[in-house]
C-alpha cells in the first residue's frame, strides 16, 4: 500500500516574551527593580517602611492617579493630553474659591476636570476632532487660564481645604509611628475602584470592545460615543481630584503644578502594558507601571549630584520603548 504524503505545517514557537502575560512582565520588571534597588541602596534603607511609604505618597499626590484615569481613555482608543493642565487648574480654583467657601472650593476644583472631560468628548464624539488635537487645545487653554486666575502660587490656609494632610493609623506599623497618609489610602481605594470598573462591569466590557474595534462594537449595539465620553469624564475627574489632593497636602496651589504630567501618565500606562492603540491592557499593569516610575524617581535622589537628573528622562524613554516593543507583533508573531 502506498501511503499518501501529507503536508505537515511546522510552526515555529512564538517568542518567549509572548508566553508571558503583559501584567506579569510588568510585575517581573517591578520585582527586579525593587530587589536590585534594595541590594544597591541598603545603606539608604531602601527597604524601610518609611521609604516605602514615601514612594507611595509620591505616587498618590504627584500624578500617579493621572495614569489610572488615562488608562480608561487609552483603552477606549483615544488620548487625553489635558490632564496635567487640569491637575494645575483644579488646585488653583480650589484655593481661590475656597477662600469664600471651602466646600464649594473642593467642588469647583473637581468640576474643572469634569467640564474639561465633557468638552473634549464633545469635540471628539460630536465634532469628530482627533483626541490628540482636542486635548492638546484644552491643555493650552487651561494653562492660560491658570496664569490669568493667579499670578503667583495660591496659599491654602483653611483647615477644611487641608484635609489631605491627615494621617491615620499612627503606631499601627512596628517601627513606623508616622501614620499612613490619607492620600496613600485614597490611592489604593481609587486603584481598586478603577480596576473593578474596567474589568467587572458592563462599562468595562464596552470600553475594551470600543477601543479594540469601534466598528465591530457598534455592530454589537454598543454606543461607542457614550463609552468614550464616560472615559474622558473619568480621566478629567481623576486628574482634578489629584490636583486637589496635591494642593491640599502641600498647602498651596502652584502655577507650574502638573507640568508634563500628561506625558508621565502615558508613560506609566505604556510601561504597565496598556496598549496605546486601545482595547488591551489591565489596570493592575498600570498600578505597577506607576510604582516603577516612582521607584526610579526615588533612586535618583540617592545618586551623586554629579549625575544629571535628566538621565531619569532617558531611562523612562527607554522603558516606554521597551514596553511598547514587548506589545508589538515582533514578539508575538508565529512563523
């Protein structure tokens, strides 16, 4: 009997990087950086509770929250370049309005972000303007408003407006009597809320669908414009709240606050594995991306003064490139 030769297609295994989930890659990068830093800077007590709390405090008040809000917009397939300006303007508005009524000041500061998100979503969804252009125009406009409203930093003195200075659970942690900053607790609460919203709700499902393939999402009956509108509103709300937190914790609203924070937020998302084309990535990855950024930021305070701080930007640029490269087809395509 003659046996027929059957063509057997042999596929080469995908790259080892493709076998590792994106979140795990980010976690492994965080773990490697954390262990390496601990070994190199033992004399600086890098592993101390106090230092860990300082890193978390930096993340919670200096723009880490912006990356959580940015994640929603990027997952929807868009971008928001206005978050740094919202961060600055919200603090200034809270300080100025808060001089008359502190509660109204906090509300007005947060509304800066909500209104900005609404305006950007209107330009993107109704006027069909690119989110890059729409949010960039808002960045310029809001930065101008900051300069018009305040010629110098706005001092915040009302005790109600200084709520973010509060610390809880003093003496709860052995060897650490300083207490946990309220902002650190807010940071974790917002992370878990954002994670739940993105991964365990109908909105989250529609968010991923809209960012992955907007046309297919429309055929499924998803109102893509409404999904993107909500994503911009969330981004603006979180950016404004973060600006209010910084002004409250520092006791003043500076005009230069949030400068370039929009780029840092995008970088944290990219490092965390949020695909910049939309539709892929997890908030857990963004969380570790935030921690990686602020660990690097902290390490530069340990280095000799002869080493330029600009190297931090170079390292972040390299990390973003590597993170995006890991998501590309080069590491996932089978031949």
